[in-house]
């Protein structure tokens, strides 16, 4: 095991992935791309959309909104090193700016691997194509505009959905996971990272409060937190850990475990 960890350089080299700052830095850094989308009162809150305005501030937004995000990404090279197979594919479903893709690249040490990054936001895809093209990789990277629910998955040894399933319609989640399972090679892995909810209301209130405190510590105001939450209502549909595990096991995964959690953000590892 020691040999495994010394053989993987766990360093995220790109600003796209290196999104977490200290609280002091978040408050004092004057960044033209700082997330201020909900800083002013709005008469009506429209549903959240991954449009050009979000793309411009997405790096800052996700780093200040998702606790543990940088740590989660920094482990992707390890997971990739363990599960990637020669002459196979990796899929980054809902790739946004490509942070997971860029992290996966660092763990690939075998030949013949292709990374396929998919997203249904044109603004995200265009930016992701620019960012990924700037960095050399042992693996071929293809970034495509696509609906992940309609896309084919074949010859996969690793599939990643990093905070994407929560935006998929609930009735489409089971068919999507079944398709992922079918497209994975034996021994392949599916990494599913999600914001979760708790069946226990007291636990839910506690985790929600901690999450809001995290966002405040990173410079978000009560107004921003409230308006963003309204925008995400009926757009981001969270489920419980038990619901996710049940669905993964029903699909046929032989091993399902929570390998990472920070407050109400969880990542599952499912192995075929």
C-alpha cells in the first residue's frame, strides 16, 4: 500500500481544481471572477441555470460552496491509479469546467486510455475544452456537448459524476446508473459525489446549519445564501445516503461504500 501512494503524485496543478482558499483569502482577494451573482436583492428568483454568468464565477462558487471540494479532487488521482485499466475509457459525466477530468489525468499511468467529458451546458463545454487543451496528458481527452442520460457508455474502467446526479430528474437516475453499470468493465469503479439530505430532521438541520456557516466563513452573506437556495429549489434534488446505496446495489454493484464526507456532501465508491 505504501508503494501505491508513493507512485502517485497527488498534486492538483491547475487553478480550476485548486479552488479552495483560506477564509482570509476568500474575504480579501479582489478577484474579478468572484461569485457575486446573488449579492443584490432580487424581486424574483429564477431557477438556477449553468449559463455563461455561472461559468465566469464557477471556480470561485464551487470552492466557497462545497466543503471539502479540493480534498475530494486531490484523491481522484489515487482512485484513477487503482481502477483504470489499459485500453479503456474514463467518463466524467457533467464535467462542468473539467476539474475531475484534470485530476483524473494525473492518476493515469497506463497506455491507451481515453477520457470522455460530457456536459449539457454549452458555456461549460467551451470553457472545459479550453482548459483541458492547455495541459498535456498521457490520455486522450474528448470534451463533448451531450445529455448524459442519452449518451453511450462503453469499455469504461472509471466513471465519475461529481455533484451531477442531484441535477438529473429523479425518474432518470435509476436508468442512468443501470447504463453506467452495464458500460463498466469488471473491476471498474463508479464515483458518485452528491449533496445529500438526512431522513432525521434534527441531523438535517444540523448539517444545513454547518454548511451555511461554512459559506459565511467564505464570505457569502445571508442574502446570498438565501437567494441561491431559492434558485436551487426544485433544481437540485438531494437524496439520502440510503437511497443512493440502494439504487447502486440494485444496479448490481458488488461493493458500495461512502469513501468521503464533509458535512452534507458525500462521495460514494461503487465497484463492479
